[in-house]
C-alpha cells in the first residue's frame, strides 16, 4: 500500500486500522527492525544511487 506524500502518519495508520501514528511506528519497528524514518532514509539513498 502506498500513501500520497502529503498523508500524515495518523492517516496512514488509520487506513489499515492501526489507529494512531504511535501504534504504527511501534509495529513498523517491531516487524521491520527499523523506524519509519530510518526506512525512508535507506530507501532515499538507494533510490538516489539508482538514479545516478
């Protein structure tokens, strides 16, 4: 599932039924082992390498 770049964390959390941004961050870290911010940073760096 991909959310628009302007979507808030609360909106992203509410769509699949996680409720709040705090709950989304908790489960994201529990499942993936990284925070959403760290995941975005890693994705940005790999995307930048592919584009160059």
